[in-house]
């Protein structure tokens, strides 16, 4: 069959999607980009917050519309729709009852059954697909009717206690010089605002030998930067090896020929160990970049969030990181408007941001998620106030980033080319300070068109908002 795959949500979903693409390719299916040209559409969904759920549902409904066009006219559109991932896991029953266009539902632990499910759908095509009649209506136009003897979709939901799906060869969808590597699934933290443990399960690490094999394969295909992701990377190995084993994993990855950079995302502050800091200082392949979600600075709010840290610890940790790794780039995220957040709590967060001067930062308004403790807490903050507080923090952060960028003028650094904009005569690049998609870019002014993935030296000459401007080193 011709199969189109739509990937929604985070970089962890990207890894799952790439494994699905590998499974489809190995199964002999033809991959296409246009859903209207596909026999089947696979949608890897997200269900983290309301906006993500809405995007997933809208995408499913749009594919359902295309399917119905085919069923009623015989022209274009998929015959089959397969919904996979987080929304499928979390809202299986609602999808079954409310979206009859869906032909199969695969949970987060079952997407490796995609090839088998497609074969089953194809075999049952006479029962669940469109059967076109030779009859004509009064105007001598063909009449197309859907014939469906089985209304319920195929459902595959493996237990959330199973080992993470891993080890499948991936079709990398990122630029070939970097790739995400998901090192664990699920989470044990149980933050009161977060629904993820409910549909992802507890923390489960991917075996180290599997990850090493995956990294070797990626390196053989040209990947030079590995970006390690999980719900929480810092606890890697705690279940399999009864100890935090992230540093051991990084050291083994660093020995792989071809791997030049390793970047860490989703490091919880309370789990950042002495060993990890020491490794970042001495291992040249480990980027001096740390993505560390903090979420708030008020001890009262942090306690209600179920976070395992406090302001004093956060300040001490950040000071230590910057003392021991002076050029470290720290990225974090915050949530505004958490239930019970007072004006004083918000002012405390503003002061914390002003004092800490984070290099990279994202701020989100609190989204009440059904089934989480926070959703039923008293003193929910009005939407307008959540947004107002978010905007105040982002305005402060913008000032900090612009001052930081100004201070970088004249600095020399290594960058990796991401692409070229011929009409502007500039290459788009990233430094160790920039993770793909979430951070800024460096625009290198040069008449030369560099190949994507090329590493060059540049001199920073200015900035435009969050982005830097540079010229190649002479």
C-alpha cells in the first residue's frame, strides 16, 4: 500500500515515528507525503495538553474527511486511518465510539505491530473498505457506497509495564547530521499537573546495548550529533541497573566513531549528579548545554506541583554549574498560573528569572488535565491572568536574551550548518548553545553555500532578536 505518516507532538514521538517508517519500509509499503494519495494514513498523536489534543483530533478528523470523499466519490483519500501514540492510548474508547472513520488504534507500546495491522486491514479490504457499485443514478452518474460489515476498529494495547519498543531500524526524518535518541519511556515523578504517567506508564529504560547498537547504525548513516531524550533523561538505568547510568551510557556513546556531539534534554534538577557535572567538564563530545525543566521558583508552588526541589537548591545548582562549566548554556521551562499561584509567588518567579539569567527559556500557561490532582485543586487561576503572568516573564526574558546576545558580539565559535537561504545570501546554523527547533539560529552571511551538516568557525557580528548574525572566520 501507499502509506502516509503524520507525526505530531514532541521529539520523543519523532523517534517512534521514525521506527514506524522503518517498519513500513521493511514491510514493503510505499511511503508518500500527500495523505490524499495514500491508501492508508498513520497519525502518531500527542495528548500532553489541551492544544496538543486538539491538534491530534483535528488531524484525525481531516483525514476522516478525505476518507469519506473517497468512499462517496471514489476519488483520492485514504482507505484506512490508523491512530497511534498518546491520544490513542489515552482516549481509545472515545475514538472507537466517536470517530468511526478510524480503522485501527495502536497504543504507545504497540506501534511495532503496524505492519501486521496494515496487512490485516488489507486482507479485510472487501469488508471494511469502499465497494463501488456499477449501478447508476437517474443522471447516469456512478453511485459509490461504503460497505462495512465490521464497524469496530482493530485495537492493539500492550501493557504499559512492557519494555519500551526499541531496536527497530529508523528512517531518520531530521537533517542527516543529527538524530534524537529516546533512552527511556514513561515517568515515576507524578507531578500533580502531568498526565503522562497515566498513558505512558512508569519509568522504563531502553537497554544500553540496544542504544549503543542504534547509535552505531545512526553514525554509519552520517549522524554526528545525538540528542538524548526521555520524559527524564537523568534517571536512565535506575530500573534496569539499579543505579543512575546516564554517565556510563554517554561515555560509551562518545567512543563511537562518527559521533562528535552529544546533547542532553529533559534533565530534572534534583537528579543532576556530581558524576554528570564532572563528565560534562571532561568529555569533549558532551555539549555544554543543559535542558533543565524547573517549572517554578516559589517553594509553595513547587510543593503543590509535586516537584522534588526548592528555590535554595535550584539557585545553588545553577551557581555550581556556571562556576564549574563557565560556558554552559542552560535552558529551562516554567508554568504560570498553577492553581493557588499568588501575586507573591509570581513576583518570586520574576525575581528568580531576573537573577538566574537563563540562556534559553520557555513559559507555558497551566493547562488543567483531566485525571491529574492539580485539575481538581482549589483556587484555579483565570486564563487572562495566566497569560498576563506568562507575558510578563517572557518580556523580562527577552531583555535578558538580547543583553546576552549583545555580549556575544565579537566572539568566535564553531557552528553546524543547517541550510542555506539563497535569496538572502545566508546560511542557517546552530552552535552548541542551540538545540534544534526550540532555540534560536545563527545566520552566517556568506556568498558560499555550505553543505548541510558542515562544521565551520564563525565570528559573531550582531543579533536580530533571539537569533545571532555571524561571518565565517578568515
